[in-house]
């Protein structure tokens, strides 16, 4: 069984930029260490990717904070994460869940059974979206989220997302119960 790590949106804007939080800053070292436990060909990362017209989009109207504008400093991966990801696959995604990533992993799962671990930001938006998308496409594979390597918009919404994923048979690891 091939073990895959997904690193979701560990970008400057979510860590110490326009939407950054102390909780996001606190997981950088743990995520970097986690990446080091996997072969580079088994690591996939996403980058939230918006364009200059972000505030005119549906998402921008609901979250009117410019962030992760392609090519901007905030769109870049955190430098420690970028170094750790050297040689890994990076996928730009224009929305919360990545259909491109899901399709790619579904194809990989047809060749060899996968087990997927997910870490990153934000637990309550992009992590939960990708986890549920993958679970819907591949209900029989093990999908886990390392709670100690994730952070939400708020600690409360982080916990709510972990509960939602657990209810949908996504395993939650390293959760301080």
C-alpha cells in the first residue's frame, strides 16, 4: 500500500500574511517534519490560487480579504515548507477543494491502493473540503488528518471541522482530546 501525504495551502498569506494566525504559525515546524517522513514522490501540495479579480468572485464576495493572488508574496509557500517540498508535486487550485488533485489520486489508487494523510490550512475550509472530496471518490481507502499539523480560521472552527471529518469516517490523529 502506498502512503501519500497531502500538504494543503501552507502559504504565507495563511500563516503570517493577510489571513495568518498564531495557530497557523505554530504548525509550520511540525508540517515540515511530517514532510520529511515521506518520499518526495508521495507528497502532493496545494496552493490556493486567486487572480487580481478575486474580490469580484463568489468567494471574494463572501471573504472580502485579498489573499493568495498568483505571483504575490502571500501566494508563495512558507520558505521552510517550500524547502521541505523540494521535489514534491505542487498543484494550484482556484477553490477550496482540488478536483485536479482528487482525479490524480483516484487514478493513482487504481494502479496501487493508497492511504492518504492530510495536513495544512485551513482545517475548516480547504482541509475539510479536500478530505471530503477524496472520501467521496474513494470511500474504501484510509484517509486521515493529523490534527496537530492543521490549524483553522479559529480554534473553534478547527474543532468543528475535525468533528465533521470524523463523522464522515476520516480518521483524526494526534487530536488533544
